[in-house]
């Protein structure tokens, strides 16, 4: 991200500035929730209708039931959950609330050398993430699945500003 460039607060992102920390919250995609709900409902319907009146449940129908239930959980998570990135002078913490999801982590603020936004081509669209580089050179994905480059750049900008990290160009970062 350019030194002089300032990204405005993007859609689905809020920031709360507290006395001793900032908390950046990102809402998850409601479209993804709707898509998963439809797909999982179809899998459940097929899995259930294949098993009506059948004493021995066949493997394919059972697999569809399991996939349908897993998909239903993903749909509920996408609908209700948001990612909370809390940054203090001591640590940076990523939590998904209120439902459990993968990717929770805590990183010591003193270990962070640089943050940068990154993009990669998904199946049908670009997917954005925020990575960090530690002082020992380790590259860690902090957040992923962001909807836009503005979300990634804004989060990078605000964390760097709060932790007083000078923005330095990183190979492969969003510009």
C-alpha cells in the first residue's frame, strides 16, 4: 500500500477505537450463507428421500445427509458470524464470533515486522487476505476470505497505524 494512500472504511467493516486497543470487525458474506443454505437443503432433501422406507441406509444417501448437515452449519456460520481483529500494544488477536470457526489466533505485537494485503484468483472471483511478516521472516496469513481489496488494504492500514509500523513494499502485495 502506498505511503500517501489512505483507504476509507469499506462496506461490511467497522472499527472501534478504545483506550488501549482497536477492534476491527468484518461481517461475513450473506450471499455465501444463502448459497450454502440452498445447496445443503438440496443435499438433505436427496439424502432423506433416498432413505425413506429403506432399512439399510446406502452410503451415497448417508454421505449426502452428512454433507447437508455440514453445509447447513456453514450457512448458519456465514449468516451469524463475524471476524473480530483486536489489536493492542501487546498482541493482535483474531476471533470469529459468536459461532466457532477455524482461524482464531493470537500473535504478539512485538513479533510483527510488516503487514500486507494479498490477492489470489478463486473459482469465480478474486479472494483477498491480509498477511503479516514477523521479525524472524515468517509469513503468516492473518485474515482471509475478504470480499474486496479495500477491506484488505484498510485492515492493513489501520493495524500498521495503530502499531506504528512503517509501511514497506512487500513482493506480491496489493497496490
